[in-house]
C-alpha cells in the first residue's frame, strides 16, 4: 500500500481516536503553541470514562485549562515537566504533578523507559510528496515522544507551518490522523520597559559581532534584542525563539554566516510567537528545528564559538545560587534549558553565560522586595548552582562571579542590587561571615 492510501486509511473521527485511549494510560501531549486542541477537548469530553485517570506528560502549554480544573484529576492527572500558567494552580494545590528535569534530558525519559508512553497526542502539518509530516513549531520534546509511544494520534492542521531540520515523522509511524484547520495560538512580543532596556544594554555591550545567541521570550530578551541592532553577523542556536529574531534577521543583523556549527542556519527546538513568525519559518531553509536532546546538549552548544546564553531568575543569593523554578516552596515554572545553555556557553570559545533579572519585585500588596538576597527562601529550588554561574546582570550592572570567592561574589552582587537594599544586604553578608 502506498503511503497516500495508508494515510487516508488512517484518517479517524476525533471521538473514535480518543476512545482508543484506555483508562490508566500515560499520554504525552505536544505543548507550547502546538497543543492538539481538538484532541484535548475530546479527551476532556470523554473524561468520565477514564478511571483510573490517565496521566498527561507535558511541557509548557498555551491555552485551554479545562483539563486541569478542580475535580478533573480524578480522570486526567497532569504531570508537567515545565509549569505553565494554566497548570500552576493545579500543581500547587496538589491536583497535578511536577517532574524536574533539564530540557536536554526530557526526551530521554521517554526513550530510556523512565517514563514509558502508551499514547502520544501530537500536531503535524499535512504530509509532503514523500509521506513525511513536519512537527511544525514544536519539535524539541515531541519527536522522541512520538517515536517511542505505543499509539500516536496526530492532528493534521492545515495551518501548521512546515518547519525543516530534524523535524519530520513519516505517516507510517502514526496510527490515527484527525484533520483540523485552526490558527495556532499567538504570543506577541511586548515593548521592553526601562528596566529591561537597561539590562539589555548591559548585555548587548558585551556581545561581539559574530556571536551566536540563545534567548527566550519576555521583557529581558526583548530588551537585549532592542540593543543588538548595530551588531553584525549574529547567529541563532537556541531552545526557542520568537518574533524579535525575525526582525533582526530582516534587518540583516542576524545572518548566521559566522556560526561555527550549522553555518547559515538558525537552530531551535520550538517556536513561540505570532503569525508573522509562523509565516517566516514555513518551508524556510534558513530555520532548522531539532530535538531538544541535540539542541540543548551542552557538548553541542559549546561548539558554537562566542555562544551567548541569556537566561532569567527569580532570585539569586550572595553566593551565586540561582533560583529559577520556584518562589520558596511554591512551584512556579521549571528547569527548562537554563543549565544546559549556561554550561554550554561557559565552555564555548569566547562564550558568555548570563543570568539576568530585575533587581526588585513587587508583591500584590505593593511591597518592594530585593531579588538579590542574602539567602534563598526556604524551599527555593536551585536551577543553576553557584559552581556554574558566571555573569549576573541587573539594571544596575554586571557582576562577574566566575572564579571569585564568596567574599568577592557578595561584594559584586551587592553592587548590582537595588540601592534601597544594599545596606541591608551588606549587614546580612557580615552576619554570615561572607564579608
């Protein structure tokens, strides 16, 4: 049977496809802007029959939170490897689970059997003339999951971009196809505020022409991008990128011509942005998406000379410990690729590993708190250890901690803390015998 006939023989109504998922199954669900929305809605509709509950393994998801509403855990229990806004309440209320894991190693959980998968619910674009479907805007974690699940159910979305790279799966590896036609969710860039611009300028001033960048989405990456417009021949090797990268490419700032790995190509694991981004990457040979076990491998990352890694934090203590996934014991996000890229950039020739954060945060009651702290909050998770940290950046400057003693680190971090908190931090540093 040709792939074309095989494909059409596997087109399945959504209710029938989801009915094949047995109670107690472990399901991988594609995340980010590639969540298979029709499949997920039908799974929720059939939830009453799922006892014992199915387990959904996922990373960050955009959109619907019906599947994590109170009471739904009796039928659908989420196990998130990166906590997004829509599942955060369920995780912190004990109705969903969180599994810490570096992004580079998440796919290996599925292939090693540590988290064997019964089902993968994925999103793809229509097959090409050879019978290959692109995984579109989320390749990083999805490809390995789809190749290791016993049953693969795919939404075939006419509006999913056809991304290139190691991003394809053949129709013969997918048991059921559910045709859909809806636009992908969008995450637009915001205009950087004054603080993120100040942080961005500190970082951009250290970035040399010909550097390769890793950055995500948010105020600080946007602030960095804002000040990179005068640079030349920048490249991209990153777990994800958004619309700001497209803008710099169209301006001729990003050329990828001086990359030492995948020269001429932007390399990423997934994409998060708007239709402008999705249209740009569609069938565009400049962009290659690869699995996260490759993109985020520190030994791959280090092969890019002048690798610049820009990651964020919730708080940093005076010894250089970086908390990025929790606020005290309250789980907030996840490990992601921070440590992968910090270690990769640290070993790159001319590499720059940055942790960037505003010097303060404000509570709901309006209280201003320092994010440079004498000690992390009880229960806080350390994502980047003080052994790995190099540069900490706030709007007040750059603290270089690499090779520095605790005394030197404390002084450098106090100097980039908000002036309102420096005296208190210095007093605490003396109490702790850091100074």
